[in-house]
C-alpha cells in the first residue's frame, strides 16, 4: 500500500490550491450573499466552470472516463486529495463538475445507461450543461432501512406510472436541474426477496405529475439548490427510462454510494482543515485574562487532538480509495462504511472546538464554522446513519470471531 502520488498529480494539487485561492475564494462572499436570497448564483458559477475545464480540472472524479468523454481520468486515490482541497468551500465542487448528487448519477449512467440514455442525459451532465438530482429518501418510512421505500413504479404497457413522496432530493431547485433518478418498488409480490423489489427510473423534471413541494432547511439553513421534498402523482415515463435492470435498484444504489462516500469524506476533511486553521489563527490573536488563547492548555489540547484525528481520518479514507482502485468497489464496502462514520463525527467534533475558541462569533454567519458544523451533523444521516454503519462493521467483526471461536483460549491464565 503506497500513498505517494505521481508527480503530475502532486502538481495538480498545487495548481488546484492556486485556482481555489485566486478564482474561487475571492468570490465566496458574493456567492453567499446571493445564495442567502434563495437564488443560485449561476452567473457567477458558469464562468468559473469554463476556467476550471481549461485548467484540466473537469470530471476528475470518474476513474472510468472513456476517450470520447470530457475530463481528466484519475483513480479514486488520486482524486481524493483534490476533493479535500475543493471541500474547503462547500459550493466549489460544481465548478469542477464534481458535485453531488451529479457525480453519483453520472457514475450510474456511465455504468448502466443505454446508448439513448447516454446521449440524452450522461453527455450533457459530463459537459456540465445540465444538473440532476436523486430521489430515494422518504419522509413516511425509516429510511435507514431502504427496503421500506414505498414509492411505486408500476408498469402499464410501454410506460411506468410512478406514485410516491420523497425528500432530501438535493439539487432539485438548481436552475439547470433537468432530470431526477427515482428509486421505487417495481415488484410488490409478498414473497419477493427484500433486495430485489426496487428499480431506478429517469424522470425529466418537467414531467406532468412531478412537483417540488418545498426546500427543506438543514439545521435552519436553506440551500439555494434545494434539499427538496417532492411528490410523484401518476407520473408517466417510457419504459425505456428504466436505468439498468428491473428490480436491480439496490445493486445500482451500492454501485453509486461507494465512490461518493470517498468524495464526501475527503471534502469533509478539507473543511476540518479549514476549521483548524481558523481555530489556530483565533487562538494566536485573541487575548483573555492577560494571555493569548493559544497559551491555555485546553485550547492546545483541542488543536492537538484535531490534528491527529484529521490525519487518522485522511489515512483511513485513502486506504478505502486505494482498496477500491486495487480490488474494486465491492472489496471496500466495510471500509466505506467506516470512513463515513469516522468523517461525519470528525467534522462535528473539530468544528465544535473551533466554535468554542471563537466564542459567540463562532455561531454567527461571520465565519463559515456554524454552517460547517450543521453540515457535519447532517452528514451523520445522509448515505446512511451512524448506527447502520456501526452495525455493518460489528457484524463483520463478530462473523470473523465466530469463525475462529475459541482461538483466544490460550490467552487465559486459568489452571
């Protein structure tokens, strides 16, 4: 296992840092000001996308890029540190066409789309001409167990008829969002296997019966692109809009989640690094009771714990990315659960320390910390709550122990 990156990828990291510092960061305050009005700043983002593409930072998240597809092909491990850099500014990923949920949707289309679906949806997504969203989570069932999904996708002749209610459909309000991938039940037979009942279908956003109900705030924060509640009321689409095979929706979902969790986790690590930088700056310049905050042992402990915890998490994520590259996505399914668990809890922990060092200013919009904390807290739910990942890891550990039950007996000092 070697985490040293090729020289050209190391140079890409330097170039991306410079791009972020010179092109993105100076526009951050203006982006936030416009976004606070509920409008997505498309006029600001589109020119930056052109610059990023010219600089070679385009679709760098997708290891399987074909020669006829735009972008720079990198492995998961090569992409990971770049995701960390762009993660420092939450809206920056779109500039590089590396934003969720489009990355996951592009991966799905790349793996499973028909030629017609590739032409209609994947090609404009890869070009950055449109955006997409993903409709899976439902408000009326426990979504930690996705077999609970109740949205129905019923076939009538050469059409699917979709009925159901979803929420946290991220990106649905983006002005360029043109299609959602919806997951629902296509096999409602009572004896059907739990993981072979669901399918994914492509639904254009202007299809009659599809409605955006509201933009759901995340910890009282409204995202301009939306984390939306949506409804499907007798939505009809051609059977040709089926993605992959019927009743194989769970297999598609797993293919989508693995790399996406690496992306999320590395962006989170970038945000944690920013939080530590802010915390250190504040500690060195703020005085209380005759001393700089950096002179107090508890503040030093917070900084030290944050450093080692971030570095531990980064190595864990790189290990998962390396394993995916070396042995395929399925080989890393437990690693992916583990990094999702570790990274989400890391973000709330590190950012909370930074907020404490800033004092009351830390809970205001004057710094990015309050937003970063809320996003870290939300991250403990999306892509599966902590408890689901803990259970998966524990089951694996117990299964391994069961296979070797009694192997620890020689370690007991019993006569």
